[in-house]
C-alpha cells in the first residue's frame, strides 16, 4: 500500500486508452483525457472501513464528458491499480440522490451491502481474489 510521502493516490496512477488517473494530492486523482490531458473528472480515495480496503468516496466525471466511457474506464483503471498496489478490495458509495451510481457500481463488478450506507445511500464492495 501507499507510503507516507506518496499518500494513497500515488500508487493508483494509471494509464488507459481514453483516460489516465493522475495523482492530485494524497487522496485524490484527476481523471484526464489520454490524448489532450484535459481534466474530465476526479476520484477521491480514502483508507477503507476495514483493514486492506480502499474506499472510493467519489468518482465524478464532469457532466459534459459523461456518456463516453470515461467513468467506466476510470473505475477499471482504479480497480486494477488498487489490486496491483496490494489492496484486498474496494468499497464505493452510491449517494441517494444519484440513482445511476447504483447501476454503475453493479456494472463495475461491485455488490451492494445490506443496510444503509453513508448519507442514506448504499455501500458497494468488490473483493479481489488471487
């Protein structure tokens, strides 16, 4: 997992076909277009609620860049980088005001947890095997 100098975000930097995840602080990554480097969104990560778990507190793509796969690719890149960095699993939140986030996290291979999540939303988890 991340050392004290690089924070949590440092080891999660990754490059995809459409977007890159670029550290932007100890717990934040910028989602930038691969070709232009233009920012299209952000990811906020934190230590999870259980040891070895990475918490995705926010994955947000700016409205004008949605619908082109940037969020899906960012989530896949983040999961791959987290697994490679030694995290045992991921936890993400679906805010109650954003119903599409429920569908999004299920498509990304997460399963919902029973009970209320943060701010009245739902927790989703994904464990890494092998």
